[in-house]
C-alpha cells in the first residue's frame, strides 16, 4: 500500500523545475502589464488605454490569422496567443495616447502579420517585433511623438529634472510633500542631504503622453516580481542601468558644459521609458545572447547606445531605436558565442579521443 502511494506521487509530479516555464513567465508578465493598464484607468487616461487595447487586439488577431493560414499545428494551444497579447501591450505602451486608435490597429496588425510570416513567430525574430512596429508607427506619424521636453542648454544645470516639476510638465501630487518630508527626516538626514518636492510624484506618475513612461514605481515593483525567480535574467537590465547611470553622471556634463560628476540620473531613469525598457524590452527572448559574458557585453553596448540615442532623458522614441541597435549587435555577439562554443566542443572531443586511445592502449598491453 505504501509503495502504491509513492508511485502515485511520482507519477503525478515526476519532475522538479529549477525555474518557471516560459508559459508561467508569460502569464506573470501579462498580469504585470495588466497592472500598468489598470493604472491608466485609475488615472482616467482612457485614450491611452484604448490605444493599448487596439494594439493588443491587433497583435492577437495577427497571430491567430498566421496560425490559421499557415496551418501551424504546433501553435494550437493558448501560449502563442498570450505571447502575442504581451507583444501587443508592450507595443501599445510605447505609442503616444494621441495616436488615432484605428491607425494603431491597422499598423500593428499588418506589421505583426508580416513579421510573423518573415521570421516565423516567437523567439525566431532577431529583432524585437514590438520595437520594429513602434518604429513603423513613428515613421507613419512622427509628428504625434513629442520632442525632448527640455532644451539642451537646461542639461547644464545641476538638476534639470526640477525644471520639469517647476514648469508643471510633471504634476506634483498632494501626497508628495508628506512622503518627501518623511524621507528627508529619516533616511536622507543620515546622508546630510535633502530631496526637493516633486521627485516622489515623478516616480509615481510622470503624466507622459506615452504610457510606458509614466508609472515608474509600478515598473520597479514589477521588475522585482519578474526577476525574483531567476536572478540570471537580471544581468542584462542590471548592467544596462549601471553603465547608463555612470555615463549620465560622469560623461554627460562634458557634452553640455555642466558641473563635473553632476549628471541627473533620476531624469534619465524616470523619463524616456528607461526603466520600462530595461525590465520589459531589452531582455526579450530570441534577441539576446546566451552566455553570461555575452549578456554583459550586450547590456554594455545597449547602455552606450541609449546614452548617444536617447541622451540624458525626456526622449520619446530614443529607447525604441536603442533596442533595435542592440538587437543588431546581439547577432554579432551570438556569432562569437557560437565560435567559442564550437572551439570548446572540438577541444572536448579531442580530449575524449585522446583518453579513449590511451585506454585502448593500456587494454592492448594488458591483454598481451
């Protein structure tokens, strides 16, 4: 009787997984993105919400038709459509809320359909389909994407992000003063510094016309949930943010004749969709290297590209072009990975052949 219970237990759950499956990760990402969409409703940004819905619907419909017409029996389950929904939401989050909903639906639908037919679906594309679609939308309606929110000469000041707050571009919420005073009296008092009002509001909601740029606090919480099960996946966004922060802090003042080592990291992180890009976009499956060294190099190149394309912040589409450039560089990195992997495999085979020859030699001597 005891043996029967043991056998049943092993039959019901014969394997133990170190990490969650891609299906589980996709569901988790979908829930976190739904949270971002819920924040749009709470903020009464209904136009932005409908833009995201249109993009998601177009992406799912394109995937459905691609499966239907290609008769791809491997994609008969729900998983590919969840991936398509994630891609559609990510794409919609990067589109300005003033973009016509019908135009969003049509462009996303035809672009996703063509990309799926060209690349063959999830994890086959060497570029992020969301980024490519947003670039097409930018080409079609570039005037709908806002320019830099601050003039270039303002980056020479010590805290250019304060200009966004003082000019009313970033609204200051009623709870900002109480939270700022609390942190100034407790945490920052030990460091003998103080934070002005407005940064808490910027962290909570920048009120950008692009949804992905708005809820940075929610994005940070989402990143903790997203990478809590597999710390290795944090290599790319972690290295990317670290290198980008160094470039902003140390290098950027030289370009704008600003104060040395006084680049505004908060402005760079809380605008331009930097955090959203780091945690949701640059780590997309199929577009990143496989090894730790390759991931590190990929993140380093992405940070440099972000610095020169998106600048020090307030760019509306710099992150999109940054990811595209990084995807192209990833191809070269992956080729280097393949070369060294083949060299390692060839070396291992040579060692095995050498050991096999030595064993046969010893057996021959002992036999005689």
